[in-house]
C-alpha cells in the first residue's frame, strides 16, 4: 500500500479533488491510503439536497465551506479536530458497501488504543453507543474509494449549529439528538494526545496491517491537475449546491439503506421532471433513473414498465424494486 502525502493541505475542496484525482489516475496495480484534515466545512453526500441539509445562515456567518463529495451517504461536519482517511483500491462487488472489510484495520488500531470500538448500523464506528466515525464509498466500476471521518477532538456544538438534521434520521436513531449520540475519540483515551500524535499512531497501526508503506509525494504537474479539478468541479456552485427543482409531488421514506426523497413535477399526467435525493449508497448514478422516468405517464403501470429491466440495487443498495415503485407511486 502507498501512503499519499497531502502535504498539510486543509482546504476541503483541494483535498476532495486530490482524492478523486488519485482514484481516477493513479496506478491500478497499487492500493493507496490518504489522510487529510479540513478547515471548518460541511461535506455533502453525492445525492443530497444541499440547501435542506445545512443551516445556510449559520454557514455563511461563520465562513464554513460547503462541498459535495463523490460518495453517497449523509452530510458531515469537518474541522481541525477531525481526521479523514481514504482507502483507494480496485473495485470488486464483494467490497462495495462492505463497510466491515475496510473499517476493520481502523477499528483494530482504535482497540489497541483502549477504545471499545465496533462497526454499528449501516456504516458507523461506535464506542459505548456513541458514534465516532461515519464512512462511505464510491466506485468508478474499476477503482473505488472507501473513506471515513474520525471525530478526534471536533467541536460537536458546531455539528449541531451547522447541520439541519431531519427528524426521520433522529427517529431512526431512537429519538436521540445529534449531540447525545456522537462523541470524540479523545473522550475515551486514557492519555491525552494531540490529533497529530493520533494520526501518527493510526498510520503506524495501519502499517502493521500491511506490507511496509511507501510514501508518495505528487509531482508539480500532478498538483496542477488536482488544482484544475478543484477549479472545474469542487469550486463550482452547481456541483456543491445543485438545482432545486420545481415539483408538485414529494415522496420520502427512510429504508434500512437510507432515506430516499423524490421530487416529481407532473404536468398533464406526464412526469416532466424528477430529482432523487437521499443519503443512500449506490454504485450507479441516480441521474440515469431520473432520465428514464422523464416523459413517462404518472401511472403505476407505466412506471413499473419503465423500471422493468432496471436493477434497482445498483442505484440504492439492498432495496426491493416493489418498495421503490410504491415510493414513486403508491397510496399515501
């Protein structure tokens, strides 16, 4: 495994561009590991409606970056007390959405530090029923990212202020507030340490899980291309916020795989536009489904026929097609 040095970059847009550049351009003969720490920022899941996930006024007043990532899942808050890790490997179907596989070495290191860490729910690492990490994945079909956050000493009050957490998510967690169900790793350590020391110990622990790591520094030409990707994509308002569609039907449900939120504009009985939001994890872009449904009569039989040849799991994870159809057009 090769460890990519991000050279102290704390700009979330540049770090996400670096991560995607490595995914799409580095050798497929190697596995890579990347660590990064971001300035105050909200990182939005690929399929989320940004304006509904954040407290826009608070974000503006406090100069908090808002950046969309390429992977699915929910919005997370980053600051200098949050360490992010990213494994970049070849894609295989057994690894996609297998959060246990790629979190196992991280959990082992946390356990060596004395934390009773374990993977819980869809994609969370918990200690004593408190979430200390959220994870997500993205696949190009050839290569994949498995990445996550580690709350080491983050400002948890800012998490509450900056994010708009939906009631459906709170209810799915047993009516617990965000602040009561998350914690910092530093709270569970017997000996205090700085995040830089924690980063070093985590890296050393991961070394033990693999062959000796080789550190890689990007060339000036590679950094130039990373900056170009940042400018073209991660600095772009359309990527980070996206459009808020005109709609006259909204249908939302929280499944075990996450929330699916549909915004549908029906005119004269036809689906004129549809946008699919949510914090689910899927391999294929939901834009393909959206385009498939446009122009279809808003009738259950017509929608069912349009979806007949579609493997719905490729877009959302483990969900029955009938359940998705019922969400699109079912009895309220």
